[in-house]
C-alpha cells in the first residue's frame, strides 16, 4: 500500500513538473512575441501586402543608375517619408548596398513623438514588417547601452515612430537576412551626437557595421526656399563639416528633423576612416506631387572609405554637390559639345539623349568655354526656365556663338575647347554680406537697370576675398566697385554644381 502511494506521488510530481515546463515554455514564447514590435505604418505609409511592397521597392531600385561606389560604405543618409513621396530618393542609397553583407546595421532616427534626454536603444526581440521580422542584434544593443548613461531603453520612443521603420523594407529587400539595432534620438545637440558616436565606435570595434541615418530635410517651405535651405545642409554634409552642419541647423539656415542622426553618422564615419561623401539624390515632395507651395526635402547620400577611384572634394573646389550622377554630368557635357558641333555643321540641336528625371528639372545653368585655359565664352540662365538638358544645349550654343565679348567659335577651334557646366541653385537675397562664402557662393547684384553676375569658381580662380568679390561683381554690372554698399543695391547669392570635361 505504501509502495503504491509513493508511486502515485512520484507520477503526480512528474506531471506537475511537466506542466511547469510547458508553462515556462509558453511564457517564454509569449515574452518573445511581446518583444516583436508590430508595424504601425504598413497599409498607410507603405503597402501592407508583402508582394506589393517588394514590387514597389524593386521598381524604385530599378530606376537608379547602375553605377556603384567602389569604396567601403560606412553610412547612408536616407529619408523617411511615405514610400510614394521619398521612396525613389531612398532607393539611390539602398541601390549602393544591394547584395552586400554586414555584421549588423544600426538605424538611427529622430524621436518625433516622445521627448527625452539622450538616445533610446531598442535591445530586445525584433521589428516586424510585411516582409518578415528583422531581429534586433541584442548583443550589440547591450554593448551600446553599457557605454554611456545618456543611452537607455525607452519603449515609448519606438511606439509610433516612423523614422526607423521606414528604412526596414528597403534593407530587407537589398540585404536579405540581417540583424539591426534601432536607436531613437530624443535630443540632437552636439554633446548627445558626440557621445552616441563615441559609444557606437567603441561598441562596434572592428565589426563590419552599416550606419543608416534617417532624416528628412526642410519642412513646408516654398519649393524655391526649400531648395535654398536644403542646399545649405547638403553642402556641409558633402564637406563632412559636422560643426558647420550643426550650426546651420541651430541658426535656422537649414532644417532636418533627423539632423542629429546625420551628425552622428558623419562623426562615426570620420572616426572609422570614412573620409568621403557622395551625394546621390536630392528632391522634395513638390517633385512628386507637383504642389510646390509647401514641400518637404529628401536626401540620399553615402559616407565611405575611398578605394582610390574617387576621393573627397578638394577644399579649394568651388560650388556644391547637387547630387547629379556621373552619368548625368557626362550626358550634359556630351550634349553641350554636340550642340556646338551641330551649329557648326548648320544643323539643329540633337534631340535629348537622356530620360533622367533630374535632367528634366527646370534649373538655371551656365556653360563656360575655355581655350588654352583662357575664357572663350560664357552665357547662361540665372533661373530655371526650361528643362536642364535643354538649357545646357541652348547655353552651349550661345556661349560659342553669341557671347558679345568674343567672335564666334570656328570649326578649327572646336577640338581645343574645354566645356564647363555650372548648374545653379535658386537665388537667395543677401541680408548680411558676412554670410557670403568665397568658393561656395556666386553673386548677382542689381542696382537700377544694371546687373552683374559672377559664378562661384571665378572668385576661387582669382584668389579674391569677400569684398573683392563684391567689388568685381559690381564692376561686371558696370557699377562703381563699392556700389554694393548702397541701400538700393540688391545682392543675391547662389551656388552651383560645377563640372567639366575630363573630370573624374
């Protein structure tokens, strides 16, 4: 009897133990499910159907020129608006990493809806999109959190946040399986940026980790104002000038909701040997919707370690990088030369040879001709009147045959001519001449019925300082050299993407 009782107790104990294990297992699975952050954007910001979402992203990627950067990509700057608005711009960056492999990806975005000091690191589970679950790199997230007390886990920072989630479908398509660490910045001051950057560099070590800085640029200004403001920031990014970038945000010269993430990416790239920047694509919502009354700016850029093929822009270079691809620049230069050749042959200009959307944008542009390093003609439109490609063709003919300072170009000269193109940003009124930067800005001065313009590269070529540049622009207008000081003188600045034949 005693033996039977003992046996029953043992059997009952085993049953209880098995039930206990099952409960623990279920609880663990439940906890894991709870740690998976469900999408809050699927079906609104991007398609909720996985097949449709993948097809849309692939269609954006297919429209990006095939040329890829040969260096080691350290970081991407990518927009985070709804897919129909910024998806094509984002594709320019993600096309660059398509098929690559990383030990992990750190996606840094601004916290739009939760306010807190420092940055929040998501250190558990994963993020779900219609394309599947992206696991969090728990080990790397933990290493980040251990580096600085300014970093913490705040679930509210991710609850409704779009800046991080919008990057995931692109990453899933171009990388396949990968792990990542989501980081949401509550404050974006220089101290927070530097401490987060230092923590990332320390935690990552020598691992092959990609940084994605999620940001949109200016918000709800007119198209012209937005382009001017965004160019301010893009120029500073292109020069890897973190302090100037943050100062532009602080003073309101530029806007970026994810300015902090971009600054962190720049800092990390510099610390990890990423010494070059390539601006891939700039556009704004007005380019998509046609409504240019209040637009949002989008940028795609990469920060990389050069392999020797293409380096950083030299400090003495003039102008800014507006994101024209090498192929688009070559198309413009080729079209300019063919336009001149056609005129010499008594033919009309050849039809456009590119369907690039950027070359169809209405932009001001100048074409400069030189012979033996000396000016041979220069004419352009200050503001965008026609599609850029058409403008360049027309201005190339005008520079060759209609510049009143020179006799028309002859067929014998054509082989010795070099062509330089300056694609202009919109004019911006100058309130304080101290804001004029030699090498970056061109000047346009108007007084009465007289006006004069000098391109950014002119001041660099002659080694002028700011006041000399102003004086020479006045002389170009037929005014006294100090006319820029007069109250009725109107001064405008602009910049330009400047490139010529034979450049790499």
